C-alpha cells in the first residue's frame, strides 16, 4: 500500500462513494480504480490531476501526506490546501530562517512551493525563535511603521485562515498584491479584512482564494542606520488634517456667499 492508495480510499469513504462511482467519475473501469486503492499500480500525471480535482485536494497532499491524520475540512483554508511546506535545516539539524530579499519578492510567488528555490535563498538562525517555521520578508513603504524598505519582518507560518487572530499582524502572500504586511481585522464570508497601522491608508478586503501563504509577525530586523520616522509620519498626518480643515472652511465660505 502507498500513501496515495490510503488517501484515496479514505477520501472515497468521506464522500460515501462506491468504487464504481469513483471509477465512473474518473472515466475509468472499476478494476483500474481498485488497482490504485490496492496500491498495485500507480496513476499517470493526467490521472493524478483528475483525482486531485475530483476530491478537491492538492496532488502534494495526495502523494506525500497521510491526510487521515488531519481534519480534511481544515486543509481547505488555503487555495492549495497545503499542510506541508519546504523546510530546510543546517548541518546540525537546526531549522533555519530563509530571507526573501527585496529583489526576490516577485520570484517568491513562483517558487514558494519549490524546495530547490527555497534551498537557494539566504538563511539565518535566531536562537529565540525555535518553535515553529519562520521566514523573513522585506519591509516596504510607510503603511506599517516602523517597517520600511531595508527592514525585514520575520513571520511564523500559519496553517490556515481560521488560525488568524483579529488585531494581530501578518505577512500575507497573495496572488494579486504579492507580499504584504497588514493587521488582520476579521473575516467575512469568502474575504478577510486587513488594515495598515498608518491611518492614512484605508482598510480593505482580500479574497481568501487569493491568499497563498500566511506568516504571523514574530520579530523584526532593521538596518544599522535605522531611525524611526514616526514623528515625521505624525507631522505629515497633522499637516494633512489641517489642509482638509482649511479646504472645508473655504467651501463653507463659498457656499455662504
């Protein structure tokens, strides 16, 4: 028996289908389907795709993870329902933290599931981060002070949407926006709501199906010459509010005339 055969037998039972019904769904004979469940033959790539689509479970899980050990309903929280992710250790067997540089940010969307790509990234070890899987992502812009270009956000891997906690900050790897760092506000149907710590930026929603990975904030890495520009941000905000006030007063005078 193989992991694949155990998994499809388990999934068929969860769906309360007979072997013939699954064979019909896959457009194959019952004897051929039974050979997969019994582990007597291995499916082709095309058949793996059909099985994956029929059960709504990724090929990664079907062939490499004993999904009987996990609540299958919870593995659908992310688009590729991935329980495992590439993890590398140093020569002593200690887990390491991969660094996604500013230049690598776009490539990460293509390579985040590729063990070879992950293996080529720069890595560091932080002794105070030992429980869980961590990865460092580049800071960008001024929407989430004090992080800006040149700094890094170290995040701990989160397995699914239901593990998010309102008010906590996360790195979201998304299809359309790429890598973003935001504060999680809540979940509404098929969307999550996020906000920036800089109040100049409005909260917005993200489709859950666009979320590829989630990493909860664990620590920050800043350049040596880092200086907080919090005061500057506050000054800009005050100037902006004063400008809005002046414009409002001008509109009132005009309307009064």
